[in-house]
């Protein structure tokens, strides 16, 4: 940030009184510009057929990670709930109709100032179609997922959490709410999305 959105004067970085963090402060009008994390919200659209569970993934038509596979997700808009954001992004990126279930994963990506949320969802039909931000959309079983072509660690971890929970559900267990932190300090192999607390994968 270079200029004040209130008066257009140049801003400076300083720690305001009674604060502990550097902020962009306007010396002309005194406005303190606070910057907060962005919310990325998506879904895990699931299709069940003959006892086989598949997840709908989108192959990205935009940067970053053009050509890589992801769950339908995107930035939350003003005046919508997180659930509404998940439904909207799923419709926009995958053209899919879903029944939204509970919040499944919360992933903090502090070095890019983002929090990613994913909801479990059930596909209501198979009338999905790639949106403008997707090259294609397709259903994958756990074994079919191209793990080395997953776009972002948040998506990879969420998929691993989901299939691990699914195995427990089939044995009488239940789905859990997963909270996970992703750091940039080192990058694990692209296919290694083992569910470990504070796993230092590069963020999305």
C-alpha cells in the first residue's frame, strides 16, 4: 500500500500507539489502514454410486497453478455466508448442484494471509460443467486422484482428511472438523499430504 484511501496522501509503515504491529498509517489525516486475512471457501462435492465414493475436482484454467486440479473454491464475497460462498464457487467453477453439509476443514495459510474453509457436500446430479475458471471437471475415486497434480496443499490435505474420515465412517465412525496450519518454511513432496499438525508445506 502506497497511498491513503481516505485522502490519497502517501502512507508510512509504523507501529501506532497502543498497537504491536506495523501498519500503513497516513501522516496527513491519521487514518490507520488495517489489513486482515482473506477467506477462501469451497466444497468437497461427493458422488456415491454402487458403494463407490468419488469427489468432483476442477482443473484450473487460471494462474496460479494453471492446469492443476483443485476442489471448487474461491474468495468469499461481501454480504454472503461461508456456506453461500461454498455453494456459489461450486456452481461457478464446476456448474454443480450440491446439498451442503457441515464445515469439514479450516486451514490457516499465514504467509499468504489467507484462511481456507471447505464444506462437505453431496452432488444432487451429474449435470456438472466446467466454468470459465476451469479447463475441465471430473469425478475421482481416492485411487484415481492425481495427487502429484493437486494445485494447493490446502486442497491436498483436505482430500486426505476426507478419505481418512470416510474409512472411519464406513466402520461406524463419523466425520471430524479438521483444523490445520500450513507454513512456507519447507516444501514436502507434492503427493505427501499426510495429516500432520503444523506440517510445514508451502502454502497455496
